C-alpha cells in the first residue's frame, strides 16, 4: 500500500463495510485498495462521458417541446 500517498476517512453503512471486509479478505487486498479501485473506475467512466459529450457538441440541439411536437406529427405518440 506504499503507492498510496494520501489518507482519508470514509464512512460506510455497517452492512456495506462488512461486505467490503469480506471482499477484501477474499481478494487478498485491503479495503483501501478496493475503494481506490472503485474511485478510479468512477473517474474513468466520467472521463468517457465527458469525451462522448464533447464528440457530440457539434450536433444540432432540439428543445423538448420541438421533440414532442415532432413525435406527435409523425404519429409516434
């Protein structure tokens, strides 16, 4: 765990904490490593979402009202 340089206190519901302890024990890693891995995964997902949004920035926008009207005009609703 020496590769981790900062320390933080995280509070979990008792059942979640118990599940983390069991997962850590069965995986032979620490709870800190599990949490670090989960946070990194969330950040990667955020990065993918941001990239996807940036790729669509040039797409034309349509208001919700225009979308509903279009769906109605085309017999979709």
